[in-house]
C-alpha cells in the first residue's frame, strides 16, 4: 500500500482561505475607511454650517447693539424745565366746554357769536345781534357781559371781561350791530 498525500492541494486550499480572509479584511477596511471619510466630510460640512450660523448671529447681535446705541443717543433727555412746563400746562389748562356753555347760556335773544379764539391769555369773541325797537343794544351787551362776569364757570379763569367794540352794520332790511369783547385770563 502506498499512500499519496498531496500537500500542494492542502496548501492551495489554505492559500484560498487566506486569500478570502484578506479579501474580506480588505473589503471591511475599505468600508471602514469609506465610512470614516464620509463621517469626516459630514462633520466638516456641519462645522462650516455652524460657523456660518454663528457668524450670522454675531452680525445680528452687532446690528442690534448698533441700533440700541443709536436709540440711546437719540433718546430725548427730559430735564427739569420740561417737567416744570408740563406741570404748568397741566395746572393752567382751560376746560372750554364750560366756558362755551356759559357764553351761550347768557347770550341775549337774536344775538349770535360768529367767532372766538384764545391767544396769549386773551379770549376774543365776535358776534352780532339785531337791534330792538327800544334800541337798547348797549344795555343788552352790558347785561350779557355782567352775567358772564358773575358766572363761576366763566370767571374762574377769565376774571376781567371787556367790551371792545360795538358797531352798527345793518343788513338790507334789518338793523343790526356787531360786537367784540375780550376776556383776559388771570394768572394763578
């Protein structure tokens, strides 16, 4: 009996197994390197994106700080004189509705106010009225102004009331007068 052992064949099988292991190791290495490269690229892109976002946010903060500086620089400074003026305006204000009601309440029959205005402490009123048969227009105007002088809602601000002008200006068929009077605001 004679046994033949083919050692080349066994070596060849071992070589093929070793080749497969190397090939498997190489494929695994290539996959691992590919994954590492992809992960590195992804990380690099994420870092760049975050840096851009950070830069944009820093620009926004800088812009907001600049706007705040401009706002702070332009903010009106309220000084003592402004507060005193506001206080003076608050305490020296005139409630015009009450004054107008008093003017209308005592206005004689067939007399109208055509214009009024307040400037530099003087309340100026213009109007007209029709002359009666008795021609007592001056007495009527004097009575009207005396009623205003005695009215507490009018004289609380306007202590002195003066008749400035009465003038006869007839219409075509009716006799009428125009009048102007002033009420001077008293200083408190």
